[in-house]
C-alpha cells in the first residue's frame, strides 16, 4: 500500500488534534486547543486538559472527516500519540483510537509524539527521506537526534539536562508577565528589540562542555541570568530582554545542531517541535546552514506545534514500511523515549 489513508489523533498536552493524510498528502488538520483555559495558571493544568480532550474528541474527529470527505470505513489505519505526554490527556486519545480501531476492524498504530514532530516534515515536500539530524525543540523536550529511518531507527545524540527550550521561553515570559504560552509572545516582542543588547549566557557551550557534552543543552543558567537582570535593571527594555534571551537560546540550539551534522557527516537538518515555529530560529538556521552546506528544513509554523497531521503522517509511514501494528488495547506511555518511534 503506497499511499495509506490514515487518521491520526493527538492529545498529549493541551491540543485535541485530528489529522487525516493519504501517503504524504494532508487532507485535514483539525485542532481544538484548551490553551485559554490554562493561561491564567501560567502553564497547562493536566486535569483541565483531560476534560477538554473528552469534550473535543468526537467533534474533532467528525470535523476532520467532513473536511476531508473521508469515510471511516475507507481508512487503512488509525494512528494515535501513545506518548510521551500527560498521562490523563494521552489516555483520552488512546481510548478513542482503541475504540475506533476495534469498531472498524482497522490496524492501530501507537506512535511517538517526538518522532511524529519530525515526520510531519514529509508532508511539506516530495523528496525522499534521507538520514537527517533532527533538532527537536518543544515545550517538554529538547533533543538532537540522528534519524536514520523514521519508523525504526532513531538515535539520541543529546538532550537538555534541565528545562526544555519551549519551557525556557514559557518561564521567561512568565517572569516578565507577558502571558502563556511564552514562545510566540517572546518571538513577537523580540521583533522590536536589540538582540545584542544584553549578552546572556549560552549553556554548555564552553570549549570543555563542547568536548564533554557536545549535544546536550542547559537553559537553567540562562533563566537565572535573565531573572537577575530583570531584578537589577528596573527600567529594562522589554523588547531588548526578549530579543537577547531568544538569541541566546537560538544561538546554542544551532551551534550544537550544526556540530552534530558536521561530526556525523550528515548534511540534512530537520528542525521540529513547537519552538521550530520561532521566526529567529528559522532565519538564523537558514543563514548558518547555507554557510555550512547543510540542507535545513523547518515545517510551516502551524505544523511545528502539536497537531494530528504529524501523527497520521508517522502512522502512514509505518504502514508503507510494513511495520507491525500495535496490539489493540495499548495503554498511554507517558515517558516514551524519542528513540522508540512506534509502540507495540
Ligand atoms: O510541540 P509543542 O506544541 O508541544 C509540546 O510537545 O510541548 O511545543 C509547545 C512549545 C511551548 O513551550 C511554546 O512556548 C513553544 O513551543 N513555542 C515557541 C513558539 N511557538 C511555540 N517557542 C518559541 N517561538 C515560537 N514562535
Ligand atoms: Zn509536541
């Protein structure tokens, strides 16, 4: 089956998302977010997210089917994020997918949320997948992966030792009372700021760190430095702090991703996950990768943040690659590592 028709369900955090793809073509991408319900708490409240998923699940599936004109019985498989994520939130999607697969007698694919962030790239061009370095930067994870094959062979080269990149954006936005989620707000604020105004630290980038932990990240020192700066400088310029902080994050993300490409001899970089929507990261990545002779791909911003199309994309790839489906009744697995793309 070369162009499997797959419905993908994503509920790992605060988006109830349903996507439908056929092969590498996107047919529907429905997203119902509960972000507004969490904003006043400054972060996602798991119970609130689970309840919102319960309410949005069925209408989202119905809308995706309507938008795509696909009938449930025509599907070749159901894919669902089985982890990592908030366990109560994951459970809603996994239960819905189990029920659909059982009722329709269709194969079920439990897929890894992180691998599917990378897989969504395939929906945006027609080139064959080739071994790539993936910079995966989201609200819960920051890793550099060596992706040899998307459904079966992913190695982890390094990851954050403390906060995820998106979490750092969210925390700094909270410190500055800018709102939640912080990433898009800081991205916007930075446009009018001077990114050279304040020299914030780049974690784990000293020569000795680049030897010992070349592909690991640390953002806690940066967070402390921004927090001290804000206290010590009551008349700080918001846009300058935002732009200088953003530059520190983006600079170190790219320093390490490009080193991973150079060290492994892989000249293809995919940037994935919510933080990949960051405009400065996208701009600097294209500049630096062009200089280094690396082909860089960043999915359109709407496909970087959580969505169901990415889940369907990985499910469709799994079917094309002849991977065995998951057993019916799979559970949610809240801490699946990025090296395990499919759940059996
Ligand atoms: O991948 P994602 O939607 O959910 C997780 O799997 O975590 O990523 C969400 C994260 C949040 O921390 C959010 O602040 C960040 O991605 N984010 C951004 C931008 N858009 C979303 N960070 C920086 N710049 C952006 N434009
Ligand atoms: Zn995500």
